[in-house]
C-alpha cells in the first residue's frame, strides 16, 4: 500500500526543477545597453535588444533573425542567438531554444547563462545525465560577484537529476547543500520546492521519519504564498502521508483542501482557456480583416504601380521625343551653320581667286605694255627712259612674285603641307634679314625706316613662317606708305610675351575693313600708292601663321594717319 502511494506521490512531485530564466539579470541588461550603443549602426540588432528588454519575445525573434540574415561579427551573432534561445524558452519551445543555445560560442560573455538554460532544458526533457554535465560546469565557475544566479538552485537541480537517476547518495548531498544555501537566501517559493524534493528523496528510500517533517514544513510555508499549484501539491502530500499512517480523517481534510485548490486551479485554467479561445477568435477575426485589408492594399498598390509605371513610360517616351527633336534641331542648326560657313568660304575663295587672277592679269598686262615701251625706247634710242622702264618692270615682277609666293604658302597652309618647327628665334636678326631685302623699295620711295627691336628679344616661333609674316607686313607698309614717309619696328618685352610692333605713316585702313581684318577673314582689295593693289591674301596668311605660332595679331589704324600692327608671341629666355 505504501509503495503504491509512494509511486503516485513520487510521480506527482519529483519533477519540480528550479528555473532561472525568470530571475532578474541586471548585469546582462547593463551590458546590452552598452552593446546597443556600440552596434547602433546594426538597426535590426538594436531593435531586437529593445524588444528583448521589453520581454516581447515574438518581435525579438523576428528582428534577431533579420540581423542573423546579414553579415555579422561573432559577438553580434552570439547575442542574436542568445535572444532567440531565451525567447523560445519563455515560449516553452525547448527544442528550438536548445538549438539556438548550442550555436553560441564559448567566447560569449554570458556563456554561463547558456549552460544554465541548457541544463534546465535537459532536466525538463528527462536527459538527466546531460543536465548534470551542464550544471556541474556552472558549479566549477570561480567565485565572482558578476554571476547573477543562485548557487543553491544549481545544487538543487543537480540533486534532483541524481534523484531521477535513483542515485540517492549524490542526490542527498546536492539537495542538502542546495537547501542550506536557499535557507540563507530566504526565498519562500524555492524553499517549498526544496522541502518537497528532499521529502521525496527520503520517502522514496522509505525513510518516513525524515521525509514527513519536510512535507509538513512545505505545507506550512505554502500557506504564506498565493501559488495555487504549490498549495495543491503540498495538501496532496499531506493527504498521502496521512493515508499511509492510517489517519483517514486527517487525510480526508487534506484531500478536500487539495480538491478545493484543484477546482480553483481548474476554474482558473478554464477561465484562462476561455480567455485564450476568445483571444484566438479575436486574433483570427483580426487576421481575416488584415487579410482583406492586405488584399485591398495589394490591389491599390498594383493600380498605383500600374499608373506610376505608365506615367514613367509616358515621361520616358516624351523625354526621348524631346531629346531626339532637340538633337535633330541641333544637328540641323550645325549643318545649316556649316553650310553657311562653307558657302562663305567658297564665296571668299572665289573672290580670292578672282582677285588673284585679275591682279596677275593686270601685272602681266602692265609688264607687257612696259616691255613694248622699252622696245620702242630702244628703237628710238631714248636711253634716258630705259632706266625708268626697267625699274618699273622690276617692281611689277616683284609684286607678281610676292602674290604667287603668298598664294603658294596659303595653299600649303590650307592643305596642311606647311612644316612648322618652333624654336628660339632672335627677333632682331629676323627683322634685319627681312628689311635688307626691301631696302631698294624703301630707297625708291625715300621712306625713313628704323629697326628698334631690342637685342635681348627672343621668341618661340617657326622661323620660316615668321619671315613670311614680316615680309608681308613690311611689303604692305611700304605699299601703302607715301614717299618720304616713315616705318618703325619696335618690340615690347613682358613677363611671358614679346610684342612686336610695326608702325607706318601710310594711308591707314577704313574702319569697316579694319574690323574685317581683325575678325581674321579675307579682306577686300585696296589700292596703295603708285596705284598698287592688294588682294588681302597676305593679311589672311599672316593671321593664320601667327595663330599657328600660338600668337595673336591686332591691327590699329586711322585713315590718312597710319597703321600700327602688334604681334604677340611667346617670350623665350635666351639662357634656357
């Protein structure tokens, strides 16, 4: 009879382990706040830690999983697995909790908590040897103030595991040690459970005289708490003890108390069950409403997206049309501009060749007439006219030669056959060489010429093209300067440039033609002194060659007073 009662009794009260996850964890919370600041850029980790501290386990699970889906360092991953294991344990999902805890590395700062929870899960699942292993690891930790768990609880759980394995000796040792520590901590609920488990230890070994006092102490303490489950268990313990001792009236009293507490607990469970059903029904209704709203939202989103994508497509098509229209307009403008430019160039070219051909024809005709006069003078032996006619023929030939020479150089420049080699050029020497060739013309017109270029003037230019420019400019200056006029050539040296200046006292240039020349376009022909003509080709050639030498040309002129031409070239230090 006693054995049967004891079997029932043991079945009812042996599985009373202590669980630590409901205890306060001040050190963990403090560290979590620090880690949240440290990893505040990890927003899912930050949210997971907030929900963990608020004990919102579902949200903790969601955001910790989102964080684990991202690349993490080992510390963040350990905290996320800890959040998930702790949340699953509180939701009584031990299998999932165990998998999360087993994933955490031993380098985790709170790994001792992981061992505690794994031991509790093993004890609940009936894996008592593994539970002893986990709890023993906690027992081996060095004494420290930072551990926020009750060592008495650890000893009690080890003893309870040995009791399940029928190892009464070790069970007695650990339960007694755990009981002593719990008495010092004065935790009423923990003491009631400890009393019951020690009583079961002795009662299972038929040591009734040792077991019954602990049952009585557990029953007496249960009066001071509000937990109906513990009150019911303590009353049942006393009922079974009284029945075994044949004290049936007393046993009946305890049985009634037990049944009252059981009914109360059942009523409470029923209320909870009804509340749970109502909650589930409400949740389902809300879920249905949410599903309907989600469907409506998806439809609205689809409509909005369709409208958005259609609008974007129309905008793209509209923008593309505008772009191609602008490109076409721009291309047409460029083509029209190029056509106008080409027409202008062709017109200028036609005008140029017309003027050149006219000048050549005039020069050849003048040379022919002069030769006829020369022959008649020889026949009539008018020797005093021969010198004049010969000089006149020489001037005509020189003018024609210069025109043909300019035309040749201009054609070479336009076809990119003119070879440019820029080097350091002594400006005074170049001016002297060019002026020497024009000395007879200067003497013939009694023109006063001065070369005031400093000896220190050196420029970076192509020597051949610079001579062509100076030749044309000096030829024009002589052509348009009257007899007994003057021509000055000077140079101004600045920090970076050397400005060559040619000034004459000639007829000057009309303002319209001056603007034309400064715009670097072909100029119209203009008569010079002694009825000499110009095509403008020389000035165009000068402008092109100066640009090829990275220089600039500026013409200043006043009619009937003279012309000043400034050529800016890059200065060179002669020591370089």
